[in-house]
C-alpha cells in the first residue's frame, strides 16, 4: 500500500490533542490557493506556520511536526516484510 500522507494513522490520532485553531495538515497544495507554499517551502495560515512536503504535496503544521519527530525517535522504524536489517 502506497503512503499518500506524511503522517501515519497513529500520528493523526495524536495530533487531535493539539489546538484546533488551524488544520494540522493541508493536502493537495499544488491544486489549491496555497500553491505558493511550494515555492517557499512552507506558509503561514491562521497564525500557524506550516512546512511543505513535495513528495506528499502536503503542508503540515510545525507544532505537529515537532510532536511527530519525537514520536518517531521513540519508536524505531520496523523493516517491511521480507527485508532484513543489515549490520
């Protein structure tokens, strides 16, 4: 299954505890009025800073990114089925 968002399901659930003044992520940036974010690598919307991810065509709120980075550091990435860890 191809991943279409920067955030995984568990991270989206965790983001729900943060403030709701602005969306935690905005997708389809290149097809919206926010397309200028592609050129600058991010944007500000409703007083919140966002970072643009071109591989997902999505902007994610910076406080959500900070939370997600902490979550990803705590939980090591598991190899996909059929792959072995190299030492």
